[in-house]
């Protein structure tokens, strides 16, 4: 039998063009990371001379030694963990029940509440009123302020609400027949069935918290409470202004660039470690087999 | 075990009424099947009994408790869903234990119950598997196990076999019947499949357009349908129905239709009925190929023979009307090719008022 060609010439060109584009995007996304990693392991002189392109030049751990010898670095690292862990947990504890309530057809005024949540995605009071609000609530310069002030994310609520809405109602009904109340339906049925969606918003929360810079800079003046990203900025500013450091630039084994790169690499590692753990939920259809479609 | 009592049950969605005042009394340990075409209100009625739908009007009692405002969890009923609704993140044992754990049943009691029920349903070797790793029949059994393990007062089944293939459906039907015999729990079963209804039910409730058309035992419904709807719905193939006029014949009243004369049973209700417009109903099973004592012949034109094995369906024409007969083959169909008449006994002929569709008289 003659071989049938399932794809037309146009299809093949389309697929090829897509692959080229994806490859370009992948390189564009990966290169900055590779460059920063290479820079962090290079000597200060090589970095300042702009010799680093893809691999470390004059391989050294000097930048890391400099970073890790600073107690402030470890303190900011600890703070970032507190903000990330506390913030993500608080977010999930608010977002999950909120999304569940908004997904329930029996919620009184459901359309209004949904609209109200969505409204905050596009319109908000702005930076100054938010700052004044935080100040008046006594939440400046506090761990609690950073954690609770950004706990509710409308996008995550809507994302999870949509997922909850896609879960067949028979699961809820079966649980109710089994004796579960609303709270038990949520935590014993909906949450386990929504692992992919919850993993997604958890990752969003973790990344946003881990990289949180602007509001931490605005709301925190106490050096002991600043997160890693703010510490990074302070370090860059400090080293750039440090005349003694600048005068020894040619002889020093590290530079502003390599130290900055080393801090960035250190700050990326935890997120890189978490991602594979979360990613397994992205590809998995958790509802498989529960109901007969 | 408790009985279930529905008094004037109404379901409205806004201004749209879908169940129009149902009265039904289900005795303790009885197996009642609600049957009817799609959209007739049978599932809605079941869901109102379960507590998954609010009752707009009327009273629902389970035992001697009024349940209208009682939450599903407090009604002591268990439900088997059409799509199984097994928790996909839990294995078979955990699925069955779910309700017991919620009710804070002691662990050893849960384990014992699960073991017992798994044995009854042949699920012992699948207890560690997740729903995705089970076949359709096994999943359905788990769904039943989840209901049984709680020892509820009432079982509710919402078309539980409709997702299974024909062979498995027959098998599961027998299992459900056996289970009911063994457990003796009051059961209400919804289906649109009249074969399921006939084989499972102690009593069948035929519904149409949100109303009950008839309640009775399977044989009662088969032999004495109260109207043309029930006559057409119960039985496979359905009862042959065609319009006729009652006339005086030589030996009594006859129905004349399409040039054919069909002798009628001697019914009290037919006295002085000559000239009345009726619908004649004859079940496909109630005709014979040869003349027997007391039968009269209906001339037919054979159109098609459908062979079922031990039986065959003869698709024929009586005048302009189609007429289906179910006859025995005795292993071969050659003798059916030349059939040009079917024979029926007058007492097998059903009559319905042409205007109202209501049955006239009640034959044996």
C-alpha cells in the first residue's frame, strides 16, 4: 500500500516555524541564567573586562566566599524564607476557602462577590494609599505586615475558583451523602482533587514572595528584616560606593558584578529545587477514573 | 428499615414546575423503581429524597421523620451515582471508609465493615487500587460498597448501570437483586431502562412529565397498563397500538381497523360501546403463528424478520399500521418466511379510550 502523507507541506512548515520560535524563546530565557552562573564563578577582573559570555573565566569561588562571609546575607536569606513560607501559607489559607465559596452556586450574591474580587485585579487605590494604610495599621517594619499585606491575590482566587467549578458536582454530592459538611467537602475532596491548580498557585506565590522586592523596600527600614532581594540591592549600592573596594578592583578576586551574580545564584537555587516537586502535578490529570464521562 | 413517604411533592425551578405533586408510599424493605423517559422528573424526585434538591412543596417522610429540611448527611440514606463519583485520590478501601471516617466510626469497626462488604462484592483483592485502575464493573461495585458499608436506612440508585456494557449490566442487575435480597434495605432505583425496572422491582413507578402515570408490580404494569403511555413504555418491543372503532360482530363486539376485525374481550365496560373510537393494544408476545382455541386471525403483510436466537421479531403491516410480533423460532426461521396471518386471543387485546388514552376495562 502506498504510504499516506498525513501532513501537508503547509503543516510541516508551520510545525517547523513553531519549533524554531520555541527554540529561540528557550535560549532567550536560559541564557541570562547561564550568563549569571558563569559570571558568579569568574574572577572579578574577567567580569569587569566583559570576557564572560557562556562559561566561567578564571574559575574562582571568591564571590561566593565574599557573599557567605556576610552575616547580613544569611539574615536576609532567613527573612526571605519567613516571608515566602509564611506568605504562601497565609495566601493558600485565604485563597482556597475564598475560591471554594465563590465557586459554589448556592453562595448568596455570587455574581456580585465574584465581580468584587475581579475588580481588584484591574483597579486598586495605588501605592501611596496602600502605604498609608499599612502605616496606620502599624504594619510597617514588621514580618506580619509583609506576610498579611499581600496574602490575597485575586488572580489566584479566580484561577482556583475556575478549577473548582470544573470538578464534577457528583463528587461534592457523594461527599455530602457520605456525611461531609462544606468544610470537609472542601478539604477532603476538593483540595486533593485540585492538586494541579493548588500546585500552580503555590508556585506563583512562592516565586512572587521569593522575588518580592519593591514593597519590602518601601515597607521595611529595619536592616534586620529585609529580604534577600533588598539585601542584593543594598550590596550592589554599597560595593559601588565603596571607594576602597573600587581602588582594589584590578587585584581583588571578585567584583560588584561577580558578587551580585553570586547572590542571584544563591537566591535562585531554592526556587529551582522546588520547581521539579511542583511540576509533577502540572502534567497529571487527578480526576482520572473517579467519574465515568 | 424505614419506609419512604412522598405526599404532594412538588419541584419548581423559578416558575418552571418539573415535578407536579407526587404521592408515593414505599414500604420498608421494598425495592421500588422509578422509570420513565428522559426529563420525566424521576432523577429530580430521587434527588429530593436524597436531600440534594430542595423540595418546593409537599412532605417527605423517611420512617416517621419529616425530612424536607434535613441535610443529606442526617437522612441516613446512601446513594449510588450514575457516574460512580468515586474519589479518584483515594483507593478502594478509603473510598468505602470515607463516610465512616466522617462519622468518626472506630477504626477497627471500619476495617471490619470494609472487609465484610469487600467480600460480598468480590472487591477484596482490589482494596488498595485507585478508581482509575479498575474496570467499569469494579468501579460500580465500589460505588455500591461505599453505600452498603454505612448500613443506611434507604438506598438510592440513580441509573447506576447506564454506563456499563450490555453484558455487564445484566450481571450487575442480578448482583443488585441478590444484594437487596440479602440486605433487605429499602431501595429506590431510577432508570430509563424498562428491562432493568421489570427485572429488579417489587413495584414500578412509571413517570412522565413530572407525574406518576402508574404504580404497580412489573407483571401488573405489563398486563394491565392504565394508559397508552404505560402500554408503550413497558415491554420490549412495546405494545402494538392502532386506532379502531368498536362494532357489533357475530359473536360479540369487535374492533375494526384497517379492514381487519379483531374480536374483543367480554368486558363490562364495553356494554353499549359500539361506535366508540378506541386504541387497540396487542403485545408482540401475545400473538401466535397458528390458530389455537379461541384465537382469531389478523391478516398481515410480512415486512422483515429480526432473529434474536430462540425468538424472532416479525415486523409486519396490518393495513397501514405497523405491527410487531415476537414469536419462538425453535432454532430455525424458515417457517416464518411465509407467514401471512397472526392469531390472538380476545382476552389479550387491550383497549384504550382514543381521546384520553385511559385503559378501558381490566383483563386478566
